[in-house]
């Protein structure tokens, strides 16, 4: 392999082989590397094949070796970014793709993947800029990329700018599935459920296999009988042999919800189990031991020490953090609070998960900048996993208000298992993993709750039983005067960018109380794993 043409021929052969047998291509590449170590193109290819076979450590080793020899090797930077993204290491992914486009500004995939990584890091402006550069380089994908930009802007709370992107995408291609889905979700977030439903039905009219559209249809309505046309059609689509795994996974989640609606509980659990098994295949595993190590560390680390910021540092805004488990009622509490004229909200902002290490002053300043310029006296953040940072939040913000929302543990865990989370929450696809995560969550909150007089505990069931009484306590806790609009949270004009967007547009949602009893047999492993926490 002394001639460049020989190397090119070998690489082309291994690329072809890798399309169907990446394991064999990897073995042949490694055999060649033993005879000719240090060939960067071959190291890049070996890294790619190792990634495709799921061997993360071997992939990382080959790619690091390639970059040690040539720090500007584009294929190695691209592969390292893809590998890191698959492992949830979004900062490494973003850094890799930044380096890639730095050495190759015309790399359209690099810009697009950089946008994806920055989106996961909640760096909305930078993500939109990266997508716009990709848009310049891939003109034939304009509607899909415009839809991606629209999604970023919508998530950032810039609904009108998002609508313009979707409208431009639809002007170029009225049948664009990503643009129609995005516009539909924007309409749903704004409370126009009829328009959203029409949009989602248009999507399945274009392609009946569009699992994401079926999910939105089923989440936007409640089915009443087992002969419902949507239920019948989805079963028919699921039986097709031309479904990709993503569509099959989404359809199974949709069929699970539809079956639960009509009381077909055994069918519902089968569909949800299939959906979660498909999802687990494509995601990195949840590391229970690492989670419990994190819990132990957070109980003793430096977050819990240090001086509290002075009152003069608070920036004129009272931050409110609504914490707990996902699916526990955090969205309902947020809608009640943000119905008040002096309360703004940033939705689910995982700032403290993603923030780079910084001193307290910088962290506080950067977080307050994220709250925007709404002029609100109080701004909510309903990212549930902020329970991991309670001592830090207390230290950074002297006037912080923390609302801890709980729900019956089995209802909570079941709802987590039944939810198709778009990102993160790797524990959510296994009952055993959910039990481990819930146990860690309770360890942290129970340890800190007694030390934190600035925490209000709200139960989902208690809120449903006494909506006005609990709502008044919430408003008083935030230091505000009562407003009757807080009882009519379903009319809240603020977009509900949440997985619960349909429920929060309804009056208090009681059907989910005690839902776990329909699945008691299937939940036996969860009940056993939770032990005394199950009640």
C-alpha cells in the first residue's frame, strides 16, 4: 500500500463492505493497520466502522490516534463528533464539529451536525446560525433545514420568527413533512388544537408511515372506542414491512396511548414495551451505578457549600425553579404560575446541566441573561431535573423560590415509561432504570428538603382536589398578589412548549390519578424495586 492509488482502492473496498458488514470492514482495516500503522485515512475508517458496530472504546481509540497524527483530519473530526453525540457528550460533539467546519467551511454535514449539537446544548442562536450556513450549502434540503431553524426558534420562545421559517419552508414545498409537523406543533403550543390536528392529518395523508404525525394526532385528542378510525389505521400501518425503526417506535408509542385511552390496557402495555425496546436499541444505556455515584457526590460536593449571594446580586428578578420527576405535574404548576401577569417563564431550561464550569458571579449573570427581557418580576424554569442542583440554586439566588412537585410514585414512574422523551432521560425506557433514577431523586430531595425553608411542596393529587387553595399558596409563595386568572390556566395565552401541551389546555386533568392500578401486574418488577418508596 505504498501508492496513494492503492490506499484509495482499499478504502473504497472497505467502505463498500462496511455498508452491510461494518464488523468485517473493521477487522480488515485493523489487520491492515497492524502492517502499516499510523495511516490516518485508515484510522478514520476503522473509527467509523467501530462506531457503526457499537464498539465505542475502539472507535474512540482509532479516532484519537488519527487526530494525534493529523489534528485537522476532517473525517476523524466528523466521526468523533458523531460518536460523542451518540453518547450524549454534546460539548465534545460541538467542539469536534466546530473544528471540522474551521478546517472545511464548505462541509455542509459538519455545519448541520454542529447545529444539532448546539441545539442539544440549548445554544439557540448559535444553532440557528449553524443551520443557516448548512442551508446555504445544501439548497435541495432547504425546506427541511428551514423547519429545523423554525424548531430552534420555537423552543427559544421566538414563535413569530419560527412561524416565518415554517411559512418559507412550506412556500417552497407545501408537502414538506418537517415543516408541516413544526407548524402543527407551533399551533398546538399556541392552543389552536383544531388547526394543529388538521396539519398532522395532512402529514399522514402525504405519508401514512409518518410516526411523528401519528403521535401528535393521538396526543391531541382522547379516543373513545376501540373501533376509532385512527386506531384502526395505525394498526394497519404498523403491519407494513416498509416501516423504518423510527416510525415503528413512534407508532408503538402512539398505539400505546390510544389503547390506554379506550381501556385496552394489556394491548397498551405491549405497545409501550415494544416502543421502549426499540428506543433502547438506538440510545446509549443508562448507567445506574454512575447515577448513584453522582447522587453520593452531590450530597457532599462543593455545591452544598459556600456563601450565598447577596440580595444586591439578584438582578431584579425572582427565579422560581419547579422541580421533581418528569410527568409529576410540573407543567400544570408552571401554567398556573405563568397565568399571573407578573410571572414569565422559560419553559424547561437545563442551564445548570449544560453550563461550563464558572464562578458563582458568572453563573448567576449568565442564567439571569437567559431569562430574557419580559419585564416580569418572577420567572419560572420548569426543568424537573434541577432538583440535582438545589444547594447551588440557593447559593446563587438569595430570593430563589423552589417548588417541588410530587405525584404518586407508581403513577409517576408509569407515566415516565409511557412517555416518548425527545432527548435525554435515558432511564425512561426500562422499569428497572426508572426505579433506580427515582430512588436517587428521592435521596437528593429528601436530604435537602429539611435544610431548605425556601421550598414549597405541592402534590399533584392535592392540586386536583383543591385547585384554588393550592394555586393561592403558589402565588403567595412567589410574593405576589392573587389574580383570578391563575384558576383559568387552560386559557393561558403563553405557548405551552411541553409534552403535556394537550392536557394543559384542558381543565384539571383527573383521569391519570391511580392509573397505575390498570397495570399492577406488569409493574410488579417496578413495585419490588421501589420497595418502601412505592407509596
